[in-house]
């Protein structure tokens, strides 16, 4: 089965694209943009998940969650995870962790889209909000 391609637009009016991305991500379905630079996929037991340019404490935290089997879904910019869905403890909701690391202009724009989505959906403005 091929991975669906989303036509994620640039610019200010992309909430419909974000909604589609969020719906597919929250449903555990794979997706990718037309340039293959931005994509999401479910984590399957026993399959290797790359970490691209992720490093330091952020990588340690990702690998801790991943090795414990708590990562359900990963959103990548190129080969670097920029967000992932962590299973909540019993009785607690799952939650998304989004990077605050700046990798490149393109990746920063993609991370900005994720923060915009969380702000629109959950009233969360990101790590730099006061």
C-alpha cells in the first residue's frame, strides 16, 4: 500500500492541511508531503526508527520512550524526528512531544506548523510562549 501524499501548502492559510495531517497522525496512518521532506508514520514493534540529526538530551529522551515501547507515531523532517506521540501511563492520555531544536529553515517551518496546530487545537503556543 502506498503512503498518501498531502499537498501541504506554504503561507498563512494552511489550517486545512494541518487538520488533514493531524487526522491522519491521530488515526495512526502514514502520510508525506509531495517533496518527501515532511512525513509521519506509526511506529511498529520490532521496526527500527531512525533519529536523523537528533542528538543530546533530546535524543536520549526519544530513545528512552522508543525503547520502552511508548512511542506510537513519529513525524519527521527529512530523516529527523521532530515530533512523536508518547503513550500515556495507564489512565492517562497520550501526548505529543515536539522538538525545540532548530535544524534548518525548512525544518523550522515544519516545526512551526506543528506548534500552530497544537495552538489551534489545544491552546498551546509552544516552548517560547510566556
